[in-house]
């Protein structure tokens, strides 16, 4: 009998939510588990994508060209369609994976790009053995109650506050 897959949430204002989830993906891959990472609201290729693919980890992205606050109404509608389509692809393909990471899904929920009820359905209908990880700021209480692991990553100090911009290989 397969082990029961649990639900993880990495949330909060601090840096490291995606990094923690990717660490789990690498660990699962090392244990010969099949991993799917679905990224929402990501605008550019980040430095982890190529090494993940080399490990055999499948990455699917709902790309954006701008940050949400800078989008026009038409761009917001287009972005929502892309994020919803990306989420549907995750649902369609979940059966083939031991671990599924929905990176920035919580941000996509709070921006009304994917529906909270659809995420709740995914949690309740996921295959029994599938490990499911959600990342992003402001995890809704309803999802926190459904999760098995919840890590709230807080920001104590960040170089951005000193004017240091995001650095390739560290923040992206």
C-alpha cells in the first residue's frame, strides 16, 4: 500500500517559500519520485528551472509579463485565463505524479486568478498517495485547516530594504 500523501503550505512575508518547496522536489526526485512543479504568476525564467528539468522534474508555468498591480483590465483578464489554464493542466496531470507543487498558488488565489474552491476540490480529490505543496503569501485560513504542514515564513530582515536588488541565483 502506498503512503498517504500529505498537504504542505509555505506562506508568509519572508523569503524562502519557493526555495523550500524546490528543496522538497529535489529530495523527492532523489528518492525516484515523479515531481510536477506548477508555477503561477511567474514572469521570467528563474535559475532553478534548468537544473530541475535535468533532474527529470516537470515544470509547468503560468507566465505573466507584468506584476498584477501594473496590469490593465485587459491584461488582468488575459492573465486570469492563463493561470486558470495552468491550474487545469495540473489537475489533468496530477495522477501521474507522486509530488505536485503549486508554486505561488496562494498569490493566484488572493489575486482572484484561480478559485479557492477549485484548490479545495483539488486537495480533497487528489490521489491518496500524492504529496501536495502550495506556496505563496497570505494562506487563507480554510486552506490552513486542510493542510497537514503549515510553515509561516516571516521576514525579519531583507537586503531589499537597504536598496539591494534581487540577485540571480539567490532570489531568482
